[in-house]
C-alpha cells in the first residue's frame, strides 16, 4: 500500500497542518484557554502567561503584563490598554475590540473549564489583545492558533458546555471530540501521553483547501478507510504503536508497519517537540457510520466517525 505518498508534495503540507491540531486537542504542551462571547473571542490571561513564560500580576482592577514587548496594562471593564515599550518615553494607548472582563462563577459552572493557579486566573482578554504581547494569531479550520514570541505554536482551547456533552460520549480515559466539524477520538494513556484519531476523508470539512489533496491520497489508497493518528506527550515517553478495532464481531489488530504506518516522528518514542503521526488503514468491512470500539494502551473507547 503506497502510504509513502502521504509524505510527498502538498499532502505533506496538509498533514503538517493537521498535526498543529495537537496543540489544541492534545496534551503535548500547555493549553491557552479561551471563551467565546457575543461577537468576540477571549483568551484567558493566566494560561497564556504560563505558556509564554511572562509575568502577569493583578492589583485590584488592573492587570499588568511584562513581556517581550514591554509593559502592557489592561483595565477591567475597559477596551483601552497601555503599552510602554522598552526605551519609550511613556505608554501608548491602544484600543481593543472588546472590554477586558473576568470569567463569571456561573460560566465556570456551565462550562468544563478549569483555571490555572495564577494571580491572573479568570481574566479574559479579547483575542486582538495578544498582538500587544508579541503574539501573532491566525485561524485554521475555525481554530485560533497562537504563534508565541519563542517560536512555539499553541491553540486556544474553547470549553465544552457541560449540558451539551452526552454522558455516554465519555469514558474514564477517553473522550469524543470534534475538530472543525469532524468527529475525532482522544485517548489518554496517562496525564502525560495521549492519542488523537480522526477520519482523514473528513479533513476537508475543517480545511476546504485540502480537498484535492485528500482526494488524490484516497485514490492511491483504494477502498480502505484512512484514519489519521497523532500521539503526543508532555515528556519523552515510549508509546505502543498497536491498536485494536472491533465492530460486530470483527476484530482487527494494527501495529506499525502492518496497517499502521508512521510517517512522521518515531514508532517507539514521542517527545514534547516531536509528536508521532501515522496513517491507519482500516478495511472497508468496518463501517465509519456505526460505533467502532478502539483499544489503545489498555484503554477501551467508542467512536462514530461519520453521521
């Protein structure tokens, strides 16, 4: 099976973009929390400060941020921020797209959102405020990616309303997820190691520009279902490149290089800077429209990739 075709040309670019989703959906690096309000997306100040290694302090209704751009001052309830760059004679005034606010207790109760232990925990900055901190942001498939001054890229993780999450969709060490409208599965071998699995054919839902690339790759694969697998970790960790799929009495074990081909990273070890990415070839006798049992690292999960 010519899996190597995935690592060539524009297909390699597509898969590199998909791997960025680990920054949003995996556990390989610090998460920046976010929250959507009417017409505006916020980033949570404490989680952003931790990811950047900056110092953010709070005094009453004033948040002071010290970073690569200088000293930035935010005011609770105000859409004006002050930036004093190194060597400048005084602060410059900047207008934000929305007022700075704090998360409400009712929002914490309604959303699956855990704030970090930090002086700035719960302060919400409109997304455009990150430019004052030396952070660039862009949108990929409806997801906000943050490019930090240290060269790292992380994502804004939006909470899931508790009331909207079916209890049956969750297990002790796994959860059903959604990436750009495409169903996905996350399995946690531990709080340091995780696996993300999604249907490669549905990637164009999140990345319309990738439609031609996915179609060309699918033509080379043939009738098999192609699943994209990404494994990430907080520390250098060994991982098992073996999964078991079960459906209606059918059982299939895949293991690198049989029906699971690692094309990026290692088939044995992952690090915070190098996730492992692989393509799983699932026979067409398995339906992606019906519940599929997946076992990895001793964790059993159930997912339906197509609806």
